[in-house]
């Protein structure tokens, strides 16, 4: 395929995404306008101006609702497999991801660690258990994300179920077992599994297809075994006390809750 055609497609795609974001933002402004004018008419301009923080909340919820409806209309339901780059599945992945990223940056980043993020990801298709704490807006490929009960996802951790390889999009599910923990800024790649009670240290990288057994603590780039949290450090396991990659469990837990 000629390079100019690929570049042209990227330009058109970028303009389309910009138009969609502008459209959704405009639609979400409509209830804000009517609420603002209603407060102004019934009270005063002073109270109408004071209502703007509430109107920002209304706008954000309205934009998120547009994203969810758009995903449904696109019939975008990713599943495990692989597709050509120029296919409808990849178009759905790109456009839906772009409009939701706008919601993340303009609105949802202010609600990290709150149940609002859990609701958002559930509406987009992720399976999320009870009492889950999500401190990141960097969770993608929602239909392939399975998060168990009592999981903690640290600040700006990345969960992604897709990879671009050899001109194709490949998707594999990501599963986090009950009471597992992903440290801040850690990255969980496609096909990864965290067992029940497992811990991935802060700023660590789980390479594709990696499984952390139950109650194990892993860390580093790429992530490697550090200790069994149920039994303590394994015999012969490297424990460099001057290194942050082999910190005890309480320190990793503290990082994950930030």
C-alpha cells in the first residue's frame, strides 16, 4: 500500500475524530445551557455563575454518555483474535478509543479512585468486581479486561489487551484475580494474568502472555519473581536491599494505592 495513502488515511481519521469529539462536546453542552439560563431566570446571574462547577459535572456525564452510545452504534465489541490494520474492527478500536480518551483527559481524570471510574469502564464493557479501586484512566480494550473483587490499580497504571504486530492488530484478554494489586505506573500487556492476591510492583512491566501466580510479588522491567507473599522470600531469590525493585510488600502496596 502506498505510503501517501496511509498518510492520507491518518489525516482523514484525525479530522473525523476531532469532528466527533466536537460534536459530542456540543451535545453535552445543551443541558448545561438550559440549566444555566433557568438558574439565571429564577435567581440571578450571580447564582448562575456559581452553578458552573455543577454544570461541568453535567457536561462531563453527558459527553461520557455520548461515548457509550457511540460504541454501541459502532457495534464495537472487541474479542480475542487478530485483524488487518485496515479493517472495521480496527477502525472501531481507533475511533472509540480516541473519543473516550478525550473524556478521560477533560473530565474523568478528576475522578481517579472513585466509583465513577468503575461505572465508566463497566459501561464500556469491562468486567469489574466489587470494591475495586481504579486510580488510572489508562485502561483500554474494555471488553477484554476482567478485574476481580477487591483489586487495587495504582496511579496511571496501564492495562491493555491489544498489540500491533506485523501489520495486524492482535488482542488477548487481561485478567486480574481477586485481591491482586497493580502498582502505580506499571504496565500490564495483552494476555497477562495476575493470580489471586498477586502484586505487580510500581513502574514494572508485565510482558505479553505473562502469568503471576497467586500471592506472588513480581517487579522490574521486565517483571520477575521477587517473593511469595504467603511464604516470604524464596530460597536463593535476589533481595538487593538498596534496590527499589525488591521492596517489601507494604511499600508496594503503598505505591499501588496512590
